[in-house]
């Protein structure tokens, strides 16, 4: 009976889907969150702790947690993992020097029991900046093809213009509907 009710509620878009947005500091996590909320750029300061917003889009109700990415805050990320259905990793496509740190953080997260069923969406942000790495290059550097126990997708995007963001969210929606 509970399964039937959850499926019926899902048809009407009332099921909340928990999404956490992580990445290193200055990757564009908060800018992406507020593009989804307001469809405009909001000038932000570094996130200390987290921001949480509800987003309703195409009969889906997302509760998105944007978690601060400074090195001192990364050890707290695990406190947000429970019941997460989608992990969004935001990568600064211009930050070649710290891509290995992104990779280490990603694979550490993917080994967490609370994220064992979570989808993975990687936003290759800042594609508007000259000399930025392509989504394909980031995928290769992060070794995404080695991820076999999570459904994943990488999406080139620009948080400032919103380009690519809804394509990524569309992938998440399709994956969640197919579960």
C-alpha cells in the first residue's frame, strides 16, 4: 500500500527529492542553486555551512542543499548525505590545478553508504571562460567511466547564464522517473 501511495503522489509531483550540491570553493555551487530558484545571477559570498532551497520544476519537487566547499568544511559534507537521491558535483572548468582534489573528494563521497543509491550529475561549470576544460576533458581527468555502481552524467554549463543547467536537471528527472 505504501508503495502504491508513493507512486501516486509521485504522479502529482509532491514527492520531495533530496539533492546535494558539492564542489570545491569558488566552483559556482551557490550561483547554480539560485539560477534554479530565481533564473538570475545572485551575487554571493563564500558559503559557510549550507543553503537550502525548494525547487519545483516539471512536476518534480527538489530540495537542494548547497554545501560550502572550503577545505575546512569538506569534512562536514557527510552530515548531509542521508536520504540523498542525487549528488551534484560542480567543477570549475578553469581550475586545472585542483581537479585532482575534486577527483579525490568525488571518489571518497561515492564510497559512502548514504550515497550508495544516489545519482551523480557533474556540472562542468564556467564553460564561458576562455581556456576552460571541456566536459570530455573533465570526465577523463575525473575518471568518470570507472564509476560502475552509480548512474552518472556530465553536463557542460555556465552558472551565470544558466546554459546547460536545465539539461542536467532533465537528466536527473529522467533517471528518477525510471527508478
